[in-house]
């Protein structure tokens, strides 16, 4: 009863932290399975931790009891997933942090551990509290909550730094008065994975998104990602693979190439980005497929066919679907090279005497 | 100036070549066809038998030879498919033919150097006659220290065979994090070492196995054990010397690496402590605490490492999966490549004599290869903070060593990796003859499963085999929870209950999940029935039947359709039982109309849980083999029969169907006595109750004693104190004899005592002959468990020419361990008959040395006194004919000793009065006439021996014919 009244008081007086940059952080707590033998601080400390964290406006506590089962249905029978099941999964909020708790008694002391894990990176901050067995559970729970807060704050700080670096890498660094050409694309995509379908051009879409964000104009061509004629037979080893080389209709030559440029000129295109994106399944991690991709781009000035810049890069994508993973891999590869590539295009386009 | 090989048209067709033994390498033809700079790869020609390793070697060495930032060689070692070599980033400094030659020279030299340092890997020790002895408790310390000894004292590379699932996870993370790096693989070892603790013989058998294609178990070297302390303190050094001698290792004379200096923050993954100490009630409490304290230290400012979570990777993946389904992040938070990669994996090996003082050996393992890089050891109290300086040293040394290793990469060898994985899978069969506890088998299965799955992570067929071989033993569990209630006395179930109570079961299941979950999920990604079934079974055993059911029903497919799939339905039934959905389980099976014997047992339990005794009894009557398969089902069958007034026919059915050891068990005997009373079989009921009472007194089973006394009293009889000998009912004429042949593995005095007991029981002289036969040469002999496959050996013995004359039975006595590898029973046994020949090993009886008041010669004599010819005659004289309801055959439990539960039966060397009455009807001359017939029949049913087995038989015959018998008279 004493514990219960403490809990009620605590709920009323639990601190309201100032909202920080990491407001609305979702946390899943998995306390140890309560045993009949557990008593004192061991029996209540995680309950108090949970109450403490749930009273903190920064955090949203999420339940994870059913996630595993629903995901089993999803990943193993996506085609058969009912509307109801799909909507259940869709309503779940993703946890950004996991807090794995356990407590054990050793002699006259109780060791209480929380393993605070950032889901995205897998980084772990352990929190260990060793208290006497007769320690006041309220006090121990509050101490634990403070340390868990600190651990999350540290991991959030690191995360914010990394995010800032990623965002900075996606900004176009060109002179404010530099002229930006009108772009068009032709970047076919090929999957090396056996029986995989050729998909929409992810590389092209990624570049489009990037150029749009950076105020560049673009024009769609009639067949941006398909070859004009039957694909030429070419043995291509895109990445290391034991599989048979695949056919690819990626490159235009002769009349096909000239027709493409003619269409571009007619539509006011100044620079056309030609290239190829290739992907393959790389490995499997649990339910996740991992795919790798390589993109290669050349920027061709339409007026005189001069190549302004060329680049290539690798990317990786992971997803429950191999198809989507390959798309993500191409997107990732494009994201890695696009900023510098476009900077070089604009620079060359604006170069004196160019 | 760098010259890109691929871009140079004039070098098209250029070839380099190096050759060493069976290894040959050609630089590929390079061509270029692309308008956008897309480069075409080329094909390695496959020459010689070691190309896989060779190409890998060269690829890595070429990679290392290129300038930083330029190395990006991709390779693949699929045999038979040729090798695609991506030359996009391959650059050679300076250009020209000389440079190519120099690169090849580096490749060649590297290959040679890399071959020089032997790679040693250790598996956890196995244990025979497992139990909570100090010797057994010291075994984990031995395992850890042996590895540490090799790592520190000998010039070798020690490869970890613990925590490899995490190594593979790290390797995959690298592949998804950085697309231009090759997929790394766990290195195969050159020598795989493991030991078997033979407690009865106080020795340690050490197997140093050379890893190669088609590798076989090496001959063991025996190390005598003085006492428990010597296992942890002296043996590791002695065994390390032996391993070094076999593997050709030289003492490590290199200076210890510098222990000072600064380094960048190391990212570590700290795994669960390893302790393969078998059943240990303290482990569930101690292990998590040690890890908590250690984690806290490693992440502290004193040590300054960054930790990443790898024990709960699957939970993190689930979160990412959910985000992926929800489309919350296109390739951000869901991208596994964003996970921070560990530089090192830290594996603590713990061992303790008492829960307060714990020895820890902390190993740092290389994520790229699975090499052990460094080790530090300390002893301390449970919640004591480990020495920070030692841990810092460990990390520094490990990072330094890893850095040095990365400069001299070792080639992957797919063939060797798979050979090692296959060998480990084969060990599971080999350890069947070892008497190990459920906890020990779980620990071994987790460790071997972990290693085999990691070594074969690029081959789904081997992965599937490894998963199938190990997941079941790795996850100790009852078929469904009702078993704990219905069959609490079962040896396996009672062990699992104890593990559950101490918390060790949770620990084991957690470790098993970490090893099997991801690989088996990967295997199931194509939704093949077999793989889904396997994955669902894993989850049932891990205690999550809801998830298993989700997997089996594939997101809600109609159950009726899925239940038609065989054997898929079997797992569905087990899942339903674990979910407590008994009626659905019953409906599923009854709708199918056909099911296997396992499902019969499940169906019986389901009906029992539902309280439908009528249908339960009907199912039993219709499936007699299943009803009489185990003690608990037989006992239940008899109890239900009494309730339904059908005791008589059911007693007959049980006797006709059940085997003697099952009928002799106290549990069945109790039910049988009650059933006989109900059936009005007064004399037999008295006889059974008298036998049951004697057994219960010996077993100190007070409840059964009361029950047996009550039956005897109700029937107006008196209890008897001991059973009479067979000679009181069956008298053999002069000249009859029993032959007892031993192979000199048993002490002669001991044999004489056994013979004296047998002679006194039958009232017949026993002729003892001695032969010297090396049974280890038999093709049915297993080196790992040092056991002889009994069915094979008994067949073999039918081809021996035993002494002519009037022997009413022949017993071959040995101390060699005997095992059975039959489908319905795999494990150790002590006797088997073929015709009138009985093969008997007293190895098993030594188990009772400490727990049974009966002298060992008497126990052996009880088994030896089983004369198959007599039993057959009794059976043929009393067995009825007609339908099963009319068959009645009184079991003579006192004549049959029982495999597996001799200590429970607590038999006397005597017969019950009822059996005595039957013996009186046996004609000695008819018995004598039948012996050659049944021996000839047995011989005709076996294949003639060949090879070494034939040589053994010839030698056997020679010695038998020359051996002079020692005659032991009654």
C-alpha cells in the first residue's frame, strides 16, 4: 500500500521537463518478466521507471507486445495480409529507443540494469544501479529514470550531429548568380538479380527531387528510361556475382542517340543526364533484403554534345522487399554523388568560354 | 602515374600467371565497352583444385596492393561458376608489365605467408556421465584457459567458435553499409579441437582434427585427470602443448604488444557470458549480472569504448521492419547500413566453483574474420567492478592486432569453411552415445549451431541442415505445456522443470534465439513449407506460439487448406496445443482423419484436457502402439480401462503391444495391478503387487508401497520379502550350461561374481571364456562417444561360431559402451539379444555405483540372467490367439531387465510366483532343441560381415575355439 500511495503522489508531482529538441521521442520498455519471488526494489523499480518516463512530456511510451506477431504475418504472407491486420501494423508507432531492463539480487544487494538502445544505430548506453535490497523503490526508480534520461539525451545529441552532416551534404554549393540549365534525363535501371523485374528509374527520380529542391528546371522526355530498340546483347558484370551476365539495353548509339538529343533540343533542354543504374540483391539479414547498386552519370550539353561532368557511385538499400531494397540502393547511390555532380555541371555550364 | 588496367586497350589479352602446387592464377582478359564509362568485368579461368581460395587470396592481395581509396575489388568464389572479377577500381602504380608481375609476386608471397600460421579453433568440451560433480564444474574453466593458452603462448591464430552469429551479423552490416567492400566471411580453421570429459575413467579425451574436405574425427589423445582442480589449472597447458605438437606450432616468442598509447574510440559489442557448465542453478542469476557490470565498465569514461547492442538485434530489426511497412522512412531509419558497426566483439567466458567468486576470461574477437585477438583474465566477486586497466589493455591490444591482421589478409576458403561446418553437424550424431544432461546438450547445440551456421552463411543447404540438426536440442522444451502436468516424472521433463525454476532455461532460450532466429528467418523468406514449419517450430520451442501460429497461417490463410499439407499439419497441431486451443487441435486432426503417431499422443492429451475420456479411450484402442508407447500413456490406458469396465482386454493389449521395460516400470506396474484386480485376475494381481512392493521398498516409494500392500491384503495374500530363484521352478538336466564370454575389458574377478549369481539363479553351470578382441576396430564403433552401435554389433555376433554343445544361452559381456541408433530410440543401452545370444555391457551399470545399494556384479547378473530362449518359450506357451480383446499374456517383469530404467525398477535376481508357475511348464529338452533354430534364424536375417568386421569375426572364432572355459557351478 505504501508503494501504491508513493506512486500516486509521484504521478501528481512528476516533473514536467522543458520541451527539448527531442520532444516526442518514442520509447519501448521491456522490463524483466515479473516472478513471484521478486520483492522490494526488484519488484517495483521498473514500474516506477515506466511511470516516470510516461510522465515526461518528451517521451511517448509504445507497447510492443503484439508487434512481433503482426510482423511475422506481414513479412511471411504479405500477399495474404488482411486489411485489418495491415491497418493494425500501420497504426503502430515506431520506437526510436528500446529500454531493456533487468534486475537481479546478489547477496544483500540488487543490481538493476537498463540497456538503452537507439533503434536506428544500435548504439547502446548501459545504466547500472546497485542498491541495497531494502532500498526505497521510489528512490531507485527515480535514479534509474534520471540515468535513462541522460543516456537518451547523449544518444540524441550524437544523432542530431549526424543528421546535420547528412543534410549539409545534400545542399548545392554554387554561386548565387550561377545560371542553372534546364535538365532532362535518360537513366535506365537494370536489376542483376535473377528473375527481378526492371523497375521505374529510381536514380532519375532521386535526381529530379534534388534538382527541384535546388530550384533547377527540368523537362520530361518521351522515353526517359527505356531503350528505343531491342536491347543489344552485352555481357555485364555489374557487381561481383556468380550469376550469368545479363542483357542490358542501356546505351544509345548512332541514330537513337541523335534522336534523343533532337527531342531534347526541341523541348528546350540544355543539359541531358545520361547514365545507367544497376542493382542486385546483396544479402539477407533476418526478414530484410539488402541490395547494392551502382549508378553512372554523364552530363551532356545538348547544344554541342560536350560532356560537362561524369560521376559514378555505389549505394546500398535494405527493405523487407527485395524489389524495394534495390530501388533504395539506387536512390542511395544517387544521393551520394548528386550534390557534387550537379555542382560540377553548373560550374562547367557557367565557365567562361564554355 | 597510375595506370588503370581496365582502360588500356593495348593490354587487352594480357595474362599473368603464378603457380604453386595445385594453385594457378591467370590475370583476366580485360575489355571495355561502354559509352558512359561502364566497365565490363571478365572471367577467371578455373585451373587446379584450389582456385576458390586462390582467387580469394589474390583478390584480397590485389586489393591490399592498390593505393588507399582505390581498392575496390569484388570477388566471388562460387565453385564451378567461374569467377567474375570487377576491375573497375583496380589500379596498378607505374604501369607496364613489370608492375603486373610485381603485383602477382605480392599475391604469391602473401598466399605463401598466409599459409604459414596455423589456425586453431576450439569447440566446447563434451561430457560423458554428465552430472553436478566438481570435475564437470571445472570444464568451462578448462575450455576458456585452453584457448587463452594457445592465444598467448603459441604462434598461432586462434579462431573463435563462440559468438559467430554476431560476427556474421557484423559482416553483413559492413556489406550493407559500404557497398564497395567485399562480403567478409568467418575464417575456417586448420585444426578444430575439442575434448570429451570421461568422468568414470577420470580422463580427458582430446581430439585435434585437421580440417579438410571430407574430414574425419581424429584419434583422441587421453589425458588422465588427477582431480577437479587440475582440469582448470594444469590440463590447459598440457593439452595446449599437445595441440601445438599436432598442429606444428612454435612457441610465441614475439614481444608482447605495447600496452600504452592512445587510440580512437573503439566500438564494441559485448556478448552474453559463455559458460558451458551444464545444469547450474546459479547461472541464471550470475550471468546477467556479470554482463551488466562488464557493460557498465566498458562504456564508462575509464575505458571509453562505445557499445552497440547485438543481443536484441532482432527487436531492432522488427522496429525497422515496422517503419518499413509503414513507409515512415524511405531509406533512413529503416536502412540497416545506418547501424553503427562494431570494431570488436567481446566475449566473456565465465566459470566459478561457487557463485561468489567468479573467474572471467574476456576475449576480443575480430569482426572481419572471427579471430581471437586478445584475452585478459581476472577473478572477483559477483558485483565487483572488473579491473578497468585490464579491459583497456585488452581493447588496445585487440585493435592493434586487428590492424596488423588487416595488412595481411587471409584468403577465404569456401570449401574448408563448409567442410568444417559439415563436420560440426556430424558431431551431433556422434555424441548420441555420451550421457549428457539436457542443459549440456542445449549449450553444445547452441555453440555448434552458431558456428556451423556462421561458417556456411553463404550456403543455404548447409545452413538448413545445421538449423535442423541443432535447433531442437538447443531449445529444451516439452512438446506442449500439458506434458509437465501429465508426465512430470519423465527424466527430460524433470530436468527442464529444474532449469526453468533456476532461470537457466530463460538464459538458454535467449542464447538459442540469438543464434537461430535470423538465419532461420532468412531461410524462410521464400515461404517454402519446410522452412516455415522449421521456423514455427523454433518459435514454439522458444515459447512464442502466437508468433509460430502467425507464421504457420501465413497472415490468415484458411486453416483447413493448410492442415492438408503433410507434415505441415503436425506443427500446426503442436502450436495449437501450446496456445491452449485444444478443441481446434482435435478438430484439425479429426477432420484430416489421418495423422502420425506423434499426433496420436497429442490428440490423446487434447481429449484428456477437454475431459472427453470416451474419445480418448477409443483413440487408444484404435492406436495400440501409440497408447502403449510410453509409461504415462500405458498407465492412463489401463486406468481408463478400469473406469470403463474393460480392464481384462486392455491388460492383454498392453502386454501384447508394450515392451518389457515399459511394463516393468513402477508407474505401469501400479496401474497393471489395479487393472488385474478389476479384471478378476487374482493370482496375477497378487504376483504383480508382490513384485511392485519389493521394488517400491527398494525405491523408498512410500505411496506405492501402501497401494501394493492394500491390493495384496484385499486379495487375501501376504507380502513376500524376496523373489525365489528360477531353479526352484525349472530344473535343467546335467550337462546343460550357460556360456559367458567376455572380452577382457571387464575384471576377471568381477566376471566370476556375475557368473556365480547367474549359476545360482538358474541352477546351471556357467562356462566363462575369455577372448581378446579389439572392438574399436568394428565399423560400428564411434570414436567420439567411444561407443559401439549395438544393433550392428549384435548382428555381427550371429556370425561367430560359439562353442558347440548344450548351451541354453550365450552372454557376451564387455565394458565397451553400447549405443542404439535406431529410429525409435537413439541413446545408450546395455543389452540386446540376437537369437539366444545376449550382448551385454556393464558400462551403463556404473551409473548406479553411487546411487544403488545393489553390488555391481548383482546388477550385471540380473541383466545377464535374461535367457532369450526361456523367455520365448514362456511366451509361446502362454500367448493366446484371436482378436486383441482375447489376448492375454502375463508379463514376467522379473525375468526381463529394462533398458534405461534399471535403477527405478530395482529388480531382484528372482522371479515372481506367477512366472515361476509358467517356468514349471517349460521343457528343458524342447528349449535345447529351439536354441540352434533361433540362432540360425537370427543369422539369416543379418548381412554377412566384410572388411575389418570380417577380420574381427575370424579372430573371434579362432580365440573362442582355443579358449578353455572356467566353470562356475551353482
